C-alpha cells in the first residue's frame, strides 16, 4: 500500500484503510483527494450498498458493484482496465461514472432512462438490457464486443453505436423501424419481438445470423442482402419474399407467415423452413420436409425451382390444372378434385 500526503476533509487515511480491509481491497494507492487507485480487482457486489464506501479513480482490472441498491455511480472509477459491472441496482443515470473501460460494461437490470454518461469506447461487450430506455442517445461510439439493448422501451435506434464488433440485440422493444441501426455488425443481428413493419435501415451485410421474427412485417424489402448465418423472419405477416437476401450462409426460417407463393426465393439458398404457410401445403406434395429444413438435397432444390418457374400461382390465385400437370410430371399424381379440397381455403382456384 502506498500513501500520498493528505486526504479530503471527509475521510482520513485510517478510515480508508479500514474500509479497504473490510471489503478485501488490496494493492491500493491513496491519492491526495481521498480517492484510491487499485492495482487489481474490486469486488463490491451483494453488499446492500446504497452508496459506494470509497471514491475510486483507477482500477487496473475488473470493478464489480452489481446486486446492490445504488442509485448513482458517484465514486466509481474513471478508468477501468478490465470489466465494469453495475447490473441489478437502482440506477437511473450513468452520469458520474467511468470514461474508459477496456473490457465489458454491464448496466443491465436497472432503471435507466438514458445512456448519457456511458463511456465513449468499450473494448468488450455493452449490456444495457432490462432498463427503461426509450432512446440510445449517449451510447458508446465504438463497442468491441456485443451490444445488448433488449427489453427496454425503445421506439427508435437513434444514438445507436455504428460499429459493433460482436452481435447486436434489440429484442423486446417497441421499434417500428430499423432506421439508425448499426451499419457495421461483426456478429449476429437480432430484432425479434418488436413492432417492425419494415426492415428499411437494416445493415446490408451481417456476418452472423439476422433475426426479425415476431414482428408485423409484410415485406422483406430493406433486408440485409448478405447474411453469413441463418435468416429468421418467422412469425410475421409476410405475403411475399421480395427483398429476401441474395446470399445466405445458413437456413432460411420463414414459418408462420402468410406466404402463398415463393417467388423471389434465391436459387443460392441451401436450406428452407417454410412450414405453417399456405404454400407449405403444396410443397408438402412433392418435397421431403423434415423438422428443420425443406431443401436438404439437390433434387428437392431443383423441384422447388421448377415449381416456381412454371408459375402455377399468380398472387393468391392457383392454376390447378398446371399444378396437376406438374405433379404428374414428377411422379406424384393427384386429382384436380383432391387439390381443390385441400387448398380451397387458402387460394382462389382457377
């Protein structure tokens, strides 16, 4: 332990030493203003604290003050070399805290209404989920890891970080648009369980998965055109695949929509899950669906593309005679009457 002359009027060296001993803080330096620098970690979680017992200036490694009753970050270090955790407190603001965080920054499960005061740059992950945020104004400009702002009250992504090294998650908000979304995402992009009516504003290239399930989408226009992993737009009200990604590395998940045709389905797709759509009743007649994907081999893929090319469905009108001929050609004959009975509730039969 190292001493530096005098301290502020509210606390003296003996009191600081006693507090450090109580909370197992070692390798510290006491500064002139009564703050301390710690060469190592600080663990103050689950201590029922309403305020921090000390004023910290620098912590070389990790700083933990989660699971307390803190209402302010006053006294937290201005510089943290590792991770900073203040989750599960009663914080309404990030003002008064840190300026630099080398690792992760977790402020989830508080009562934050603003991100003003957050560090400008975070080397690791940034998690502000489970708060009462309506905007991302004040969010870090650069995040090296993932950015989780799910389960808030966001109606807009204004203020969002534009460069994120890991995944971006904004599930469980009130978003109607992806305008102002990050345009550079190193991992997955999740915007499930919002109120999206459009994908306009989404990044046009996502290295990992892109998920927009459980929204109010009727179109895929604005969707990323290059997705490295799976694309999941299930549980919406899609009536068309117009705007679907041109390049997809994983499975195309599109179940529980209102698709009556699969026009615009790119031929580059490797696997397709499209169950619980009107069109799936027709595809079931000539493909071999399993629990996860429908296009599982070259034969299935060629059949589906042949089905699209023959234009048996025109909007919501089904040309039954063309479908009967197609099924007969591929060795799966079925009568016109059987088809009409099977599909009469989903299509206008022609």
